C-alpha cells in the first residue's frame, strides 16, 4: 500500500525474550528495562505502547542455544548477558494479544528442530487466540550448541537444512490448508454434528525427513497459514524465500551490501515461482538513536557505548559466523588473516564504516556492540528519516525491524521523534488499514486477505468451502 505515491513503510519492533538483544551490556544502563523480560507485564506494556503508535508488528527473534564459539566457551555470553538467558518466544504472545486489537506478532521458530505436526498445532492455536495476528519467522538455525542439545552432534549442512525446511513447509501447508475444508466445522446443535467427517482428511505425507499422516488436530484458524517471514541471504536461502516468504528480514551495515540480493530475490520470485515480486516485503534491521539535535543524539550514543560489552559483542559475532576470533591477536589486522570467511566478513564491515587504520577483533566488537549486524543511525528525526529513505531508495526495502538500545526508551524515542517525521513525509500511516483485521490484512492493506495471496504456493493447498474432496487434490 502506498501513501501519496510513496511506500507506506512497515515498522516492526525487533526484540527477543532476553536482555539487551542487539546491544549486549546495555542492561547495566540505569534507564534500561530489558532485564524485565521474564515479567509478562513487560511485554503487555510494550504491545500497548507500539499499538498506540500503529506499529505493524513485534518481530520476536530467538535462538535455541548459547553463543559459545568465542573462546570455545559460554562464559562471555553468561557474564555479559549476550542473548542469554533467553526464553521461548511464543508463550507471551496471547497475553500481548489480549491487551491489543491490531498489532501483529512475528515469532521465530526453527524448521530444523521442530516436528511440523506439533508446530502446526501451536501456531494454529495462537492464531485462534490472537484472532489471526500471528506470523511465523521461518529459520533453519545456525548454532551447534542448539544441535548438541536437541539430539545431534552438530548442525546439518547448510543446504541440507534448507532441503529439510522445504519439505517442512510442504507438510505445514498440507496441515494448515488441505486437511480441513473451510466449512468443516458445522456446530449444528439441532443435528448434533460438530465437524463433518467428510470435510476432514488425512494428508498422508511421506518424505525424506518427515512422515505425517494427519489430519491436522486444529480446525482452520483465521489466517490458516500464519503470515510467513524469513531471513536468509545465501543462494539456498534466497531461493527458499522467493518461494515462501511474504516478508524477508535483511541485516547489513549499508544498503549497497544487500541491494543485489533484494533484486535477485524479487527476480526469482517472479521468474521461478510466478509471484508478484512487489508482494514480498523486505525489512531491514536498523537501530535509530534520536535526539532533538544532532549533538543530543550523538551524546546519547556516546553514553550508550560506555555500557556496551565488547566480550558480549564478540560472543554474538563469533556465533553468527562460526569463527572464534579469540585465535587472533589483539592488534592483528583481520583483513589480512588466512581465513577467507573472516577476511570477507571484516572487509564488508570496514567498507561501509568510518575509516580505521586497523580492523582488529576489538574494532569489530565496538562496531557491532550496539545494533548488531545492522546500522546505527544517530541524529535528529529528519536525519534518521533521511537515512531510512536512503535504504528504501538504494536497496528497495519496504520497511524496517527497529532494534532498541534501551528498552523501552528507544521505542518511546522512535514514537515521539521519528514516527511524526515519517508521517509528515507520507511514509507511515496514521491508523491500521483494517482495524481489528488479521496480521496479513494489515500487512498488505487489503480487507479479506487473511490467507496468502493467490499466486503464493500455499494457496494451491487450500481446500475451499464447497469444493468436493475429489476435486481438490493435495499437492505433493
């Protein structure tokens, strides 16, 4: 949906059920409350705050293991609180939904360590309880610590994880869309018929990774298939996203880094999967730091850096890359090391950051200790809005996952300073397009768009009301 010819930006709050999230160590700041993540009131207050500002959603990240690659130890994450401890993300969503009417909830769940039958039940349940406001951020996971705790010795190979994810999605579509006809539940008190047995069927999926006879244990929920979110920039990840994702989360320090991937994914979606490339919405990670003046914003950022944990930042970076930077010396120039993975990663950071004489592991830690693998844009509302418009113009993104430095103060600053400036520019709505609608309806701005668009692969699985079972064949 556009406003005055401009994109209506999608704004999500980017959080995790932990302290700090993208700013390890900031829990020490006297104005931070991210350490309250165990308290349900913490999440309900956030949902009410963001809905009042008309945010599209709350995007909840997750990991299933600790960041133990740096120093081959979990201790740096334990001490700094670098995404540790971390709670299960789906549990607090019904409470947030009960206190709100419109905001959506995108929750991260891995295809590598779940059974589709069990996950479909949990997602359908929460879609019912939220009146259709749940989204699923599909990930394949990346930490060996998760694999060791979930029955494996190490992660599956990258492409094997995506092969499993592909089959996982087919099972989910069969359960969500093909197992029950839209009108299977009759609730006929006169005849005593609760569910018509002719309108519920087994899916009988037999595959390389999963065997699921079905049927789905839940009746069709408001969206049936949750809004589908995904993150993945590899070739396999882009191919997967081009087929399945309705929104794609990207993280890079400058729009030039991801512009080609955005364009290529849109091309794949159209040419390979027959989708409208503009129906896929790209959301970039950004951490805004706002002030009434540039000097005020910079002073805030300088103050935040005093609390940032370099050990926590290194724990996160090494977990993301799988590379232990502790093997390199304190003054070693990482652009010159033998590891291609380290060299290319660091060059990517250095290319779009202020010039430094040397890029050491401590330079990396300082660079990502606030904002993680995305840019920090500090300045006045006008300057930060300019920065977001640069991302829209140069990378063709459709919105942003806005990370915090202080919880919830960073979001309060965004609401007070940035949101009015975006509205002034015609870049952000004044109210939800479909008040009381599902996450997907407000995401697309189309009443009645409760399920994935017609050209999306999930739609081919839909068993619609009035269609006899023999006329609807479950796709393989």
